[in-house]
């Protein structure tokens, strides 16, 4: 494939992503994700939501609030066994308690000041977060985007599933290949608008994945039905689309 063809394909994918964004925004409306009262609550939620439903995380967050524990210094000083007991409903609670403690050890180096983290360049900050045991790319990027308000696109399983079925990406695409493609397509000359688009697109794809683009998809009712190539979708699930 020559450079002109590659450029055309890349531009086509970017235009498709923008079209998807506008279509989903028109269908679902503004999502205003992440639902949290403070940036630190976002961070705790991003760590707890690994391998569990958001409903379970909400229960844990509420319990931590009720006991006055949703503050970095307080959680840092809390015994790990006590912390484990408070977050049981999040699943894998001992592991997640340790991951929260790992993050708090890192955060202590910055005196528990989120403002200090916002002054770090995005890639350097991302690398620091990824060096924390138990913090993967999705969690790190969620913290950067939603807690620290810095423009980076979050990729999750919903994104991968949708992008492959839609024909935007191949099945073997890496996390960062997907992230960079979506960032390139959605970025604006206005950084504030870029931040909004990254947040909204991530949340809109989650809604798409929960309501239509499931493991067994409902293609016939999907707002993207006429645009999607439905790659990899079994005939029995797409026959009515």
C-alpha cells in the first residue's frame, strides 16, 4: 500500500469516527462522564471499576463517603485490612485495596496535591502512572482524562469491540494504536473542545456497548446500523439488521 492510499484510508477512518461521534451524540445526548464529586473520587473509582460493574463501585464509593474516608490522606493512613473490608463489593477487594495503596504511595510523593500532577506533561505523567503496580493503560488514561482534565482518549473493551465491528480497526490493533487513531480523529484546535470530545466519545461508546453493540449485538435497532460493516458479527445475531 503506497503512501497516498494509506493517507486516504487514514482520512476515511477519521471522518468515520467523527460521523460516529456526531451520530451517537445526537442519539444519546451529552453524557457528562465521569460521575464524581471530586477528582480524587474519580481516581478511586477508576481503580475499583477494574473487572466489576459500575453499580458495585458506586456502592463502595458511597460507603467510603459515609465513613469520611474518601480523602487521600485518610485512605493512606487506613490499615489495608480495614480498607479491604470497606471495598468488598467491588470484587477482588484485597487486590484492589493493595492497588489503591500503591497509588497512594505514589501520590504521597506529590503531597497528595492533584495540582502538582496536572503540571506534568501528559506522556511523562502516563509513564509514572503505568509504573504503579496494578495501574494499566485504561486506568491511567481514565485518571489523566477525567481526574486531571488532560486530553487523552480512553480505550476500553467497548471501544475495541465497536471499532472492529465497524471496520475502523483490525482485531489485532494495540491499545495505543486505537487510542492514537481516535485522538487524531477527534482533536480540535481548541483544547477545551478536544477534552470534551474525548470524554463524550468514550462515554457514548460505553452507552452504545451496553445498549446495542453487546457481545450478542442488537444491530437492527442500533443508531449506527446503516454505517456499520458488522465485521465478525455472527449471522444469527445480525440477520434482522
